[in-house]
């Protein structure tokens, strides 16, 4: 029975790790799109997870709420920090300080 529990735990950790990688890739893609829309340059390798929490989505299921930060520049001389909040794989809020921010309304 202990080995079955261990296998289940390892499978759960592997799923969480793969899900986290896919969600980070999505965050990089979304940050890149936001920067392009506002004629800004996303500074590569700056997208990082800042907060991880469980939250109930509008449909009632429990999802990971992840907050990512990234750096961007307008001129190349100064760096600014933006953020994205994802619930599961849905963008909830994004912010580009001094440029724009938006709360996404969930349409479920």
C-alpha cells in the first residue's frame, strides 16, 4: 500500500510540474503579446512566478491562481515591471504600469 501511495504522489508531482511549465509558457506568450500591442520590448528570461495559490473558479472547480511578473522596456534604457494573473490557464488581470492595465471578466 505504501508503494501505491508513493507512485500516486510522484504522479501528482509530475503532473504539477508539467502543468506549471505549460502555464509559464502561456505567461511568456501573453507577456510578449501585451508588449507588442503597446510597442514595448519584453526583456527575455524575465517572466517569473511570484505567487501560487488555490482559488475557486466561477464554475466551482478549484484552480491554481498564479501571478507572474516580467520586465519590459520602451527605450532599452530603463526597465519596468509588468504582471499577469492566471486562474488555471485563463488570464484574469494584466498590468503594464504607466501604460495600461485591465481586469478580464470571466465569461463562464
